[in-house]
C-alpha cells in the first residue's frame, strides 16, 4: 500500500457484478428448463437462493450446532477493535460526560463529575442492536433472506452506540483532529460542529481541523485549524465544509508520521467508502506501530451507498433539493411545444437519489439508474417511449443518475484522485441522442439541467441536521470508549458502531445481489427480491411488487406508468442475444394488450402465441403458457447466473 489512493482503490469500491458488454452475450450459453408446475418453479428458485447464501458462509446444515457456529463467526466479523487489543493494561477512568452538567468539565473534575446520585444515561458495552429485524416464516415470503432451507431465525447483533461509563482517554491529555475528505455533502459542518461541542463537554481543550482532507497531513503550507465551540457555533447554517475537502492524499505511513508529530490521539474522519478505506489503513498502521490513537469514521456519502446503514447524512437534503431541478425541468418541458426535460442527479453506483427524487416529485416519466441497464433504441427503448409520451401528452421529463447508461459512453479508464473511474456525462449524451432521434420526426425542444453542485453545496435540512448531530456525538463517545477502526451509523432506527471493513466491502445498491445470483441482501437492497418479481444481476427483472410499483399502462415497472426502466441491447427480437423482455411501454409492452411486441425470437421468454413465451390475459393466444426458468452459463468464468421469472398470471395452463 504505497499511497492512500491505493488503499482506497483496493478496499473502497468493489464491482457488484462482472461487467457484460453487448458482445459478451454471444459468449453465454442459454438453456431452458421446462418445469411441470409453477409451484416447482418457485420451489426451485427458493432452493437456489438458499444454496447461494449458504455457499457464501460455508455452512454445514447437517451439523446440529450450525446456528451457534454461524453466530460466532458473525460476532467475530462484527467485533469492533478496542485499544485494549493492543494495550491490555490500558487504564480506564470514570466518564466525564454527563448530561446533568451542561458546562464543559474543568480540570478539577477531570476524573468525573461530582454527583450525589448515579446517572443512568450510559450505554452498557454488552448492549446490541439487531441487524435484521424480520423473522421470515418461509422462503416464499416476500423479501425472505434464508440461511438454511427451513428459513431458521438466526440472530445477528451489532454494537450499540452511545456514551460509556468508563473512558480510556483523559480529556486533558487528548488532542483531537477532524478531517473531511471526498466531495462536498450537506451536513458536513453540522457533524464538525457536534464533534467539537461533544469533545468540549468531555473536557477536551485541544481540538484541531485538518484542512483539505488527507492532503492537510502532508502539505507544509496547510496549517491545522484550532476549533472550539465559539468557532463552530453557527457553522451549520451554511453549506460546504469549514475545513475544506479534497480527494486522495499522501502515503498512509506519512499520515501516521504526521499524526505522531502533531501528538494527535483522536482522529475523526468524515467521508465515504474511499475515505473509510483510508481511515482503516491509518488505524491498522497505528496498531502496527503500537500508537494509542482512536480512529473513528462518520459515513458521508450523498449517494446513500454505504452498506448496512438505513441512510447516510446529506441524502435527505439531496432528494429534497432535487425537487427544484425536477420541477424546473417539468415546467420547461410542459411549457414548450414537444418539450423534453432531462435532469441528471448524483449516483455513481447507486440510484437512490434519482429513484426517490422521481417518486417524490410525481413529475418524472423515465428514471434511469446504474442498477438497471436500458435500451435507447428499438421498440422497447427510451427513445421510442419518449416518442409515445410526446404523442400522447405532449411533453416528457427524464431523470438519470450519473452512473446510468455508462455502456453507451466511451470508456477512458481514467481515475480520479480517490481511485474512482471517471464517468462519462450521460445527461449530455441523452440530450444529443434525443435531438438526433426527433430531428426527422417533428423535432423536440430538449432542455438539460445538471444541479449536482447546487445540491452538494446546500446546508442540511432539518432531518439531516438531526442525523448529523447524533452521528457526531456518537463518534466522540466511541473514541472515548477506546474503540478504533470503527464507523458510526444508523441501523433499524438505532445508532450503532460497525467495524470499517464491513461497510466498505462494496457499495450499497437499490437491487441487492449476491454475485449476480438469485437471492438478495434484503437489508441492503431497498427493493430486494424475495421471490416476487425478482431475478437479480445484469440481466435481472426488477424489485418487489409494490415497492416501485406494478406494470403501468405506460411502462413495465412504474407507479401509474410513470417510472420506467428499460433493457439491455439485444434482449428483444434477436435470437441468441438475450432472454429477458423487460421495460418498454403501453400497448407495445411485453405483457401489454395483445402482446404485440412480445416476440423475442426463438429464445424469447415473453413470446407470441404458440411460441416459447407467455402472453397477457388480453392477448390473442387461446392458451396461457407458464413462465420458465432460464439458466445461463457464462463459459468464461463458469459462473452460474440463475434468473427467476415470476408467474404473474393468476391462472395458467402448464404444458
């Protein structure tokens, strides 16, 4: 690990699935499996989901003690590092934090607040919070995550955050440093403010800010900034970061050298996956050198893509502020003759902002996110749907996450300072392609809005302000309790501590997958699969009925036909190019009236009458064919990608 960027690149962002180009489809072998009943299809898919999850944990279900072993393994993974791991003889002191005393502790009370009665506001070190809160009774339950074939309940506990009765640092000996890394995000100043205030309540006198991210540890002309309650009192009323931000940084060893030279023994790191990977590397290096330093992270990502957490700060503000851009695009499109508005929002790997902003606005016709491949051209493409919208309602609005549709853009293999791939501008590309498409068929007035930097620079709204306040407090509590190499987050509405490696293993995405197989990580998959209409991975169908919605009149997966997701190129009408027909619109939809564009070649799933697919109740076919299980074998890496097609008809004749 030569530099911090390499640490970030190695740990922060792991691929969700193997990227498959259009030509890669020719390397896949498709094999159809006829099933006797739809019940057998469900049963088979459930078995495969269970086998996939079990294989990931190497569990022997024949062992009568497998539950106990599984829990022990889980506890070992989620055990949070403590300074006593390196310093067994570390001395603890009575906590100097007590809400009965509103003023900061003075030197005469450095060993604890004088009180006639015991304060019962401390967290016991053995307090835990359930990571999963639903006890599924059957693998067939919607969203079910089963470890064994019987869907047995296995408790998974994580450490509860909060102030401890014993602390492992004397406040008068603490020098605390705060650093903000990566890009801007609403709420950074709120977290900085609360960390400083809580440190002062403990009695800490030396608090500094490291300017411009990890870079501030090495640049000689960047002096540390003294912080106090007076300095940060009103900083939360403005956006940005009081300390400044930057990406990348010097070598981990150089950062730790600087920490030693400055006498820092508490480091609070605010950032996303890459920043946390750097924080974990710093923590490991401090342990290797046997330096008593508590390194605590506060997850900052506007994309909301941190694993295991309900949400991260800045996300609610981003969704709220995005409404302004969406409404502007709607007014522009609605007021123009054949108007089309395009809004690009943040979301490199995860489309949470685009999805929730679209659902909240009620003005979006097409939502494009990184998790869902789509077509631009063809009968089921975005352009064809835009044409339909102009013909029927006269205008349309498109919302696209920045990471959507990257397969259409030229790849440069360039990386930013954090090790992230530099993305092409999907918004500009869509604008150009839409203009080109409509040039010969009546034209279109296309307006493109990119509010990214306006949103990032906003101050936090009330919801994020509360989240930032509690996160900042608990970060300080964790450091004083002697924990290091941890991050604080909210899990099932409770604040918890996670070991950093568990939250940076991969980005959190809307549609959770386990390496492209059927199954899902329900807690981290907002839409999950759970056996309703969910096959996952590159070729998958989307989500769980009722979350994004059912088939709308104007689209396959949308509420009222408003939010549409397309398909990858070649999925329709080209034999051997793909097998799933998803997305598209109205009467031409794969399950639309009559199944007009249902044919997908010999290998099509939703086919014409008498072919190899099914048609809706309004179709012309006299018999309804059952859905089929498709098994796709990737010859290159021998990975079995299993896709589940849910039977959507209430009745069917199985042949």
